[in-house]
């Protein structure tokens, strides 16, 4: 009888924990990350000569105090569900811009599937932005773009995603090239206020269940 009671109690706790996880914690949505993976200076001239000119597409880079960079950007679905064609809003296409920068060219250098390589032939760009075609992005699928960028010498490169995809409230931005270490506090603060509140409820009930379980196990010999 005591064994049946114990098993029933543990089953009840597991059921409550599972319901809390499914309803409040589990996030069945795509998560689209835009990550600047590397920023490489094409050339670096420390001592400028008066008569020296460096031209790119008829732009005197030195005279305008600009530098030429190769910037690699990774676009990655780190969520648990796919981004489907019907999830896109054709009036708000997906893409990104780089602050204080002119985008001179874009090439796909790596992707997780041959499908990406074929679809991304339709990628478009101008000096200010890159626009992606509507493509299916399954969980953990990604593509890496290599951009030639002209920007001011002193300005920092940051990426600004834009567009609209159903089930995605905000695009997530990373800067791997800065080698920022991911810490416990980053993990603790990640997510919006609803996610943080859900975590609070989840861990409270988890702690309560563990506490009650310990009390119940201790109390069994006295009950018997």
C-alpha cells in the first residue's frame, strides 16, 4: 500500500512538472539569429602618403577616410520549428543593414543545404541593405554570407535585421567576432519578461516538489 502511495505521489509530481514545462517554459517557435562572425580589414596603411590613392569603384578610400572590410554574417534558425514560406510577409521582406557602412557586394560562402545555395541566387543588395528571398529555414539550418563593406575608419560595424516573419517577435543579434564569452548571467537574463516570469514559476514549483518529496521520504517510516 505504501509503495502504491509513493508511486502515485511521484507520478503526480512528474505530471505537474510536465504540464508547467509544456505550458510555460517550452518555446515552440523559430529563432532567427544574425551573427557577425568575422570582420577583416582588406588592407591597412599606417603611414598615408600625400600622393597615394586607393580606388575602389572610383571611390578614393584614403581621401574619404574609409576602410574596406570583408564581413562574414551567419543567419541561423536556432529555434525548434521551421520557418515556412507562408510565414513571410511579402510587404516586409527579410534582410539586414550594417550601420555607417556601404555594402559593395554579397556572396554566399556556406550553407547547411543545397536548397539554400539554389534559392539564394535571388539574393539582392544595394549600398544600404541586403534582402533575402523567402526561403524555408528548418531548425538548425543556416547560411553564411560574405560581404565587401566600405565604412568609416572609426565606426564600429553592427548589424540591423529587418522584416517580418510570423511567430518571431524579434530577430536575435550576435557578434561572434568580438569573442564575447557567454556566461551564466547571460543565460539567466536571456528572454523577454514573460519568459523570465515563467522561469520563476517553474523553478519555484520545481523547488517545492523537491522539498515535498524529501519531506515525504523522511516521513514514510513514521507513517508506517
